[in-house]
C-alpha cells in the first residue's frame, strides 16, 4: 500500500503496536538548529514533544518522504550527543583543503570543501590537523582515537594531561559536522566496510562490481555507492579477478581497442595503454572497488 499519511499519524499507528520514535537515518534533518534562529525559536515554542517538532519541520520543508527509525517502547533513547561517544567509532571524511598547504599550526583560517557543495572554514588547529589527516586517509575509515592521536602528533601536543580534553573537543566538533551536514562532511561507523586502498600486483575487484560491469557502466562499490565507468574502465574492472597483472590486462584489451569493440580516444600504444590501465586501477582503489 502507498497511502500517504502525516508523520504524527504514522507515529500513532506505530505506538499502537508498541513502537516509539527513535530518529531519522539522516541525523541532520532532526536538528532544528539547521534552520535560521528565528525559525528555530518558533519551532521550539510550538513543539510539545519530538513528534510535533518533526511534524512542524515536515511542513516547513514540504517533506514528502522520510527514513524514520523506530524502536520498542520500553527502550530509552539517549539524545545527548557528547564528544566522548565517538571513542568507539571509526571516522572518515570527504573534506579537502582548498589550499595546497593548509596551515594547521596556527589560528589562521583554512577552508575545506566536502560533497554536495558543503564547505567548512576553521581556525582551530586540532580540527584542521584532524581533517587534513582524514583527507589523506580517504576513503578509509579510521578509529576516532587514532584520528585524535595523529592530530595531536602533528601539532606536537605530547602532554598527556590534555589528551582527554582534546578527544572530547574533537568528538564534539565531529558531531557538530555530522548534525549539520551528515556524511557530506563526516562519516561515522561502528563496523566500517573493508576494501583495499592500494593496488596489488594482481588486484581483485568486488565480485558484485565485476558482475555488474559485464552488462552496464554503473557499478556498486564496497561503500554502497554508485560508480560510473567509461568503456575501457568497464572492460578493466570485469577482468580484475586476482589472476591478471597490468601486462596481462593490456594484452587482453589491446585487440578489443584495435577492433573497435572498446571505444577510447585515439589508438594508444601498448605503453600508453599500460599507463591508462594503471591510472584506472588507482582510481578503482580510491573508489573502494578493490577487495583486500
């Protein structure tokens, strides 16, 4: 059945079978602080509880689709987002510094760009050091404690007395990023996906992606994202079963290009084709398409 109902009506039905509201799959849409201050103030005055608050935000956004999470009514959800909660999480970030050499040691402002046009301006050395480190590790997710330790190391903070305070401050900053822009700034996971970030001598691609590449140019990577492929990339990917090195791939692809079965710009010589294949393998690693 596809019968549209208001959110409060949906929650009435959920309550009737012993369920209660937990939250949204995207935390950022739950935060009234993402509206202008005058709107947030009115929302807080009008809303009797979380259900009414969510309903009013639906009206403001003209929202027609939700990804709502429910739990049993005997559960007691904790909505207090504190920095120390991140100690058990892995963290990844698509943010990239606009400057080629960002200044992390001083309070100089640095600008970072994420996905979806999201930008971050920061003057905090700890935040800047952590984001630069995560950008180097992307798309790999790193334990939060490791991120905090590496950021402190880059700032030469060796005083154990400030460790807990730095961890809490960085954790609170990351939670603020997540609440304001969700995964466009920061990704949090308890069980991060496993994939290879470097290219082995005979790389292996995800079995699912290899299968998809045989029939279409859009494949699913190990981060559950869609990756679009060109003709040559599609041919390379489906052959990455762990039995071929670059030379073997070139030997199989060269005849396909020569016969016109694979469309590429120009007719690259074997040396140029080998470089193109190597570049594609690096791209596959960066797009979480290779398995460990």
